[in-house]
C-alpha cells in the first residue's frame, strides 16, 4: 500500500516513521508528505531526504471544503491508500473523512478523551496529572474524537518539567505509532459498533 503523512510542525513522528520504512518495519510505501504550512520542519525534512512533497495553503481557498477537495484530488492522483497525521494542525471536513473512512490515523499526546486539542502535553502538565500517555486513533471530522486504536500510559515524575515530559511523550509516540501502522497495513484493525476498534491476532 501507499500512504501519505500530513504534518504542520517539526515532524519528529514523520522522521521516526520514515526510519521504520527504511528498516522494513513498515512495509507500505511512504509516497507523499503533505503540509498546510510551507515552513513546516517536517516538510523541509521530507524534501531533504528526497520524499515526494506537497504544500497547499488553506488561505488560497474560499472555504475549508474547497481546500480539502483539492487535497483529495492530489491524493487520488498519487494513489494514496491511507493517511497518517503526525502533528497536522487542521481539522478535516466531513467531505474529506468520507473519502478515507477509517483510513486516517492520528497520534495525540494525551489519554483521550482528556486534553484534546493542540496543547495536550502542556494542558496535562499544567493540570498536574499523575498519569498521562499517548493515544493513537482513527480520525473523524471532530477534534480528537475518532475511534481509539491503542493507548499507552506512563507516570508523571514529581520533578518532571514540561520539556522532559514532552521528550518522554515523543518517545512513546514513536514506538506505538509504528505498531498501529503495522497493524493497519496487515489488516488487523476493525472498527466495530460503538466506536470500538478490534485488534485481531
């Protein structure tokens, strides 16, 4: 299969996924890296290592759906089978999600449904949680609300700083994101009733 990675920021998860592809741990082809931000670090990384890239600016479109329609056209032309969103800071329209039902996988740095949104790590840290973690989930048209594939929790050290927590979070993200992608490409993830994701052996 062929997949695209969507990024808006530095791209640490993109780098980990790319390394897993080079090692053969992920068998699908990383065929495209897309960003809504021209200066995103992830987009720059992809260009430097020779991955196919695409940037479209939402400000060039009259509304979110027209933007998403154009993105879908490019994805279909590239024969993309599924999408990984790794720090992509833009909600998809219902139209986009319908084009890739249960084929868009996101990583979020909290134990959803707690601390949704773009500041999950900071919000959990500021709240003073004793346990936090990473969630991998399918994407729908609501913020961080799709069916949960897997989660991994860990204790927050009393002497933790926001910087150290962020570093620990990224390490867990890289580990379980890869696992989820492999399960998906092997056809082992099935979304059941009541939004439950069944993982087969």
